[in-house]
């Protein structure tokens, strides 16, 4: 039997394409940030696949939040490190 649910990666790419007009309306530097944020969502596509019952945007936002939290944690860690 074939899959009846499209893969999350395909769904994510579709959502990103749907957001194309929004992206194009952003300033150039904001477009680059948008692309990096969408890459954050791609980092967790495998986990999002197993959460098929959720709205895809929920898992996209959660993925982005996880990546941003990791960056915040790294910044905190760096700020507490003794100077070289």
C-alpha cells in the first residue's frame, strides 16, 4: 500500500511556497531571516512526521522555537564562560 498522507517535508515545502508572497514583501534582510527560520523548521521534519494529528503549523512553530531556544541557551552559556 502507498502512503495516504504526504510526507511532512513535502507539506512543509508546500507551506513555504504558499508563504512566498509574504516572503517577497519582506525587506531583503528579513527575507534572509525568514529563510533561516524555515530552515529551523526543516531541522525537525522527522519529528513532525510522527505528529501527523497536529496542525502542520503547530509543529513548524514548535520546531522553530526549539531551535531558537538552543541558540538562546548557547548565548547564555557563552556569556557565563570565563574570558580567554
